[in-house]
């Protein structure tokens, strides 16, 4: 059975490589294919995604060790770990291009049914390079320090902002992604995505509460952002207590609708270890970690 899974994955990746990924993987120079580089990009992609999808190996060292121990018969020209790691780090643009290809495949083959495009769920996922007690030294052009309210801790890293459409009784279907430094405000990161969200209802948390923006979207795009009720600074205590019951019910209703996107994030973390990037040592490695994890999660739909 494992042999069939490996062959099936290799065949699919070869198709994707010939269609588009090859343009992102290949280096067009006289030194792009040294004489001792006998393993192809398609084979390395297969090793990478097979170990992540089927064997739950997510660190590059774990992937290489598993391939060296159990996949040597299939890939006799497996390079050393140093060369394997170097070639993986050249794939950040290829893996970024692979994510929309997988989403398109899922849509074309109708793998996820009954997608409700009129209900959009919005949230952000922190990806942590190290805790706030330490000084971040990796991917400084992308990462910075921020506070994670869910975990109650400061951290260095980035934020992955996602928009997903609701699917009844299933995890929501991913529609849009954005990567920003950790300190980027969630609402600021959402603004570039808003033009794509017309004639729908957006459910988000309190960080996205902005009355002028809600009015603008309602008049221009027939779209409304539903968020839990946010306390108004300086509001009289008597008025706050008068509206408390209705506000609590409304906030609970909004939270129940948007809860599936939190489940989607938890599923990504469980299946790909996306949130923990503490072993990353370079900007390219961080991008490979993120886009490779998302591509692995989407492969679960196809295989």
C-alpha cells in the first residue's frame, strides 16, 4: 500500500512540475545541474511531501533520515543532508505557487462540496520563531515581536491571515492567504482582501471591529462584518449593563459561526506542525516551512 501511495504522489507531482512548478524550481545557469546532482526535483518533492503527508515527519532532518533509512531503494541517489537542505530552500517560490494549484485542483474535482461563498470566516494564526524572552535573529525582514492572546505570551514571528468559506459540517475551505510580521494589525492585513469579498457576510473576532469600515462595505460591496460586541471606552456602566444580555447572545452567536476557522488552524497545526518554526534558521527556510506545511495540509484533501 505504501508503495502505491508513493507512486501516486510522484505521478501527481510530476504533472504539477511539468505544468508550472518547474519554472519556479529550475535555476537557469551553467551551474544549475552539477555532475553529481543525479536526483531530480520531482523526486525530492516526492520525498518531502511523502514524509510529511504519510509519515508525519515535518523537520527537514527527520525527512532526510527517514528517506535514507526507508526510501533508499526508491531513491538511490539521495544527496547528503546539507545538499538536500540547500535544494529545499530554493523552493520557496515553487511551494508558494503550489498552494493555489492544489486549491484549484480541489475546486475543479469538486472534492469539497457545498461551499457557502456567501459566508466568509476570517482569522489569523501566529507562527512562532522563538518566545519573547529571547531576541529574534531569523528572518528579521519578515518577523518581529508581538503578543499572542490565545497562548498568553510574547513571541517573535509572523502572522498568517486567512479567509475561508464556510462548509456545512466540515472544515471551511481556504480562499485567501496573507503573510505579515507578527505585530501587523489584523484589520490592516484584512483590508487588501476585502475587494474580493462582495455580497457576503464576514465573521471575525473583536480585532476586526471597525464601524466606519462596516458602513463602507455595506454600502459599496453589500458586505457586512459581524464581530463580537466590543466594549465602548467611557460608556456609562448602567447602559453597559442594560445591553449586556443582548450583547452576550450576539457575541456567542458570532463566535459559533466563526469557530470552524479556529478548528481549521488547529487541524493545520496537528497535521503539519505549522505554528512551530523554532528550528528555522533562514528566511528561505521560514517560507519553505510555511508554504510546505500548507501544501501538505491541502494534499490531505486529494490523497
